[in-house]
């Protein structure tokens, strides 16, 4: 093998290996899903307050994204469309989930925004492969 071919092979191997380990290719390990029923179902102002407040949660280290949206009504028996809003948070791992639960910003939003507006909620934590 020529010196050029060897250098080319080493370069390609290094490049492909380094690309495989970049943060963009690592999938988040945890989804934290919160389904919310408002004290005043359908109140657009309250929905908007929750949607805006939930975006602040991205300030917590390890929270990769927060997406939120309102329910899509359905007549299908298998679909529960009784809630008002669902939040889907992507986190790096279980350790982030554990620290998020204790984080002061999380507690502040619960007390100042969420508790006054939310009747009840359900949480689903899912670990991605």
C-alpha cells in the first residue's frame, strides 16, 4: 500500500470515528412527559401561560428541549383527549431527570405558575435505547 493510500485510510478512519462521537449523534436518553388538565378547561390564557413558563425549563442543565402543545380532540375510543396540554421534555439521562426534579427553577414554576392553573396532571418518564 502506498504512503498516500495509508494516509488517506487513516484520515478517513479518524474522520468517521470522530463524527460518530459528536454530541449531535448522541440521542437523549430520557423523555419526561407531563399531561395537564387545567382548573379552567379550555382557558386559552392559562394554556398560554403554561406554554410560556414551560420554555424556561430549558435553562436547567441537561434539558435538551421542551415542547408543549394543546390536545387534539378525537372521537376515537382509544384516544384520551380530556386533557388540555402536554409537555415533552428531552433530557440527557436519568441523572438529569433526578436533578431536574430538585432544581429551584422547577420548584419556582410549580409554585408560581403551575399549581395555580392546574387541576391535576400525569407524568410519564421514558428511557430511550
